[in-house]
C-alpha cells in the first residue's frame, strides 16, 4: 500500500467546493479521504464524495466534492491510499 497527501486547502464556513486530481493509473485501486487540520470539537467538520472519470484506456481523474459542515473556515488535507501498489 502507498499513501500520501495530494493537496492542502481551506474551505469557507458552510461552503461546498469541488476539486479534481488527474492522471491516475486506472488499474490502481485508490481510496480518497480527508483529514481536517483545523481542530473543532463537538461534531464532524467535513463531508465528501468522490467521483471518477475515465480519461483514457490507462488513466482516470478523481473528482472530490467537499462540504464544510461548520460555521468556520476549515483547513484540511486531501489524502489517498493506493491499495494495490
């Protein structure tokens, strides 16, 4: 397994944004997850969905939609794990 951080960004209070990460090997099994860096107790800070686009026979693009569930800006890392690397 190979892991890493693809991006670090800040999302505004209550905002929803969409990011993309391209040129991934379509034969790999990739899992995306987000980790808030901004601490806030009392409940979840982020929710996200991942969609995939097959851009060629060998490559794909991941589209990650992120929702800030809080009333403050949240900085987070977009992390991935390649399970069959």
